[in-house]
């Protein structure tokens, strides 16, 4: 959810109330939003978002306690190998502790695997890894469990969905990370598969994803689809063709993903094309707005909406 739009656009707030049984803050719970200065926390936007959701008994996911992006400006100068562990522990204690008992789940660690960094363990060369060492992941999960024993604790990542060689390799690296964590009894309850997809020719979803979902089930991990959207960046301008391709991508991914009963949550990253991160970084070269989400700018349902609804109906009746 977009915290600013929630306050400024009553029609958007009404649509969220009507359509969502669970929401996530797109930016309001990230370090740069919460930590204007090292010793200061600003919970105003996050508190408002929780109050909005709780007023309608909408569940809330917390995103995210540990990420290599959207760290505050002061972080690079002030965080060091000597203080980073304490700083992270305090952050998790204050933030997850503040909302203790009120969160459905937390993305405790986000995007910690990045094969392009070339490490044998597949971990991303992030500030947290450099400052704390590879056990920052374990430390974060333990700290989150202590701060909020009721929330489900998730590892969240992207690039895990398709049948491409890159996705196959990343799924394997994520599985190995999760097996290491489970072997050490680290409290990980769930995996978030972000599902930022592309409506590009050749994108396929199938056996690799099915196997991954089965492997996660065997590890006793729930699966959440956490940030679904479909970019149409590589397609020509024609709007009806883009809408059809986006809807087809929703359908082909969801028909595989939702066939596993262990997939418990489906969320899109934004609800309406009126606000989507896809028009920011990596926007289309022709600057046409992306048509990535279940509702258009005027909040009418798109073809993608009906694709999602049909996939959910097929699951219900299977
Ligand atoms: O904080 C400034 C704000 O002060 C300023 O007024 C505004 C004007 O442009 O920019 C603000 O920062 C932007 C921020 O979003 C809040 O709007 C950043 O420039 C922009 O880079 C940032 O983008 C976010 C992106 O993560 C990058 O970190 C997107 O909104 C957000 O949707 C996106 O979300 C991520 C998930 O957290 C993790 N998975 C991938 C997903 C998409 O990248």
C-alpha cells in the first residue's frame, strides 16, 4: 500500500477496503522511512497504515527489517563493523516490537541472495554482510522472533519464478540458504516469492517452480506470493495487446503457483496502475505508463483482475 495515497485519495482507500484482506506497506516500514537520523524513529506513516488496516480487520505484512536498499543517508557514515550488529538488533527490537502481535508476518530479510556477486554461498555482497558477516541473517530472524513472537517470519526474494537458467540457479541458492538456516533451528516460517514478472515472449512457469514449492513444503515453510505485478516493458505500445499479455502472464504463473496448497498468501505490489513503482526505475523507454496491476488508473478492473479471479476460482474448485 501507498501510505501517501491512502491519505490523499479516498477512492483508492475505498478500493483497498473493498478488495484486500491483507496489505503491506510499500515503503513506510523501510529503514529510510523510519530512521530520519540515527537516534530518531518516525513511525507516523506506518502507524497510520496499521490503524487504517485494523479499522477494517485487514491483516498487515511488515516489509522489511533487513535490506541492502533504502538505507537512510546517515547509514554509510555511521554504521561500522563495530556497531552494525547492535544497530540492527535495536532496529528490529524497536520496529517489530512496536507492532508486536499485530503483524501477520514480517519480511525479516529481503533479497539476500545475488549470484552475480560471485560468492560460493550465493549471498549478496550487501552492507549487512560486509559489516556483520554472513550470520546477519540468522541474527535478524532470532531478533525478530524475540521482538514479536506471534508474527510469521519470512525470507523474501525475487527472480525465483520462471523456467530460465538464472531462476533455476537462484531457486537452488535460496533453498540452500533456507536449509542452512533450518539446520541451525533459525526461526524462519515462510518464504516470500515476490513474483515481479514480465509480459515478455518466452517467459514460462512450470516444473522448476513446482519443484521449488514442493521443496519449501518439505522444509516446513509456508509460501507467500508477496509482490506480484507484470511489467510490459518489452512490448510495443498497443494497449489492448499489452493488457492481454499481462493477463496471460498472471494466469500462467498463478495456475502453477496456486496449484500448491502451501501457497497461503497472494499480494500484488500496488493495486492500481495509478501508482506502480514500474513507472519509476526501469520505466518503459517510450514513457507510456505500465499496465501491470489488477485495477487501472480510474480504478476499474483490468483483464489482469479477471485473470487473478479466475485462477483463484480454479483453485477453489480443484
Ligand atoms: O524518499 C524519497 C522522497 O523523500 C521523495 O519525495 C521521493 C520523490 O521521488 O523519492 C523518495 O524515494 C523514493 C521511494 O521509492 C519512495 O517513493 C525512491 O527514490 C525510490 O527509489 C523508491 O522506490 C522504491 C523501490 O522499492 C526502491 O527501493 C519503490 O517505491 C518500491 O515499490 C520498491 O519496492 C521493492 C520492494 O521493497 C522489494 N522488492 C522489489 C520492489 C520493487 O523494486
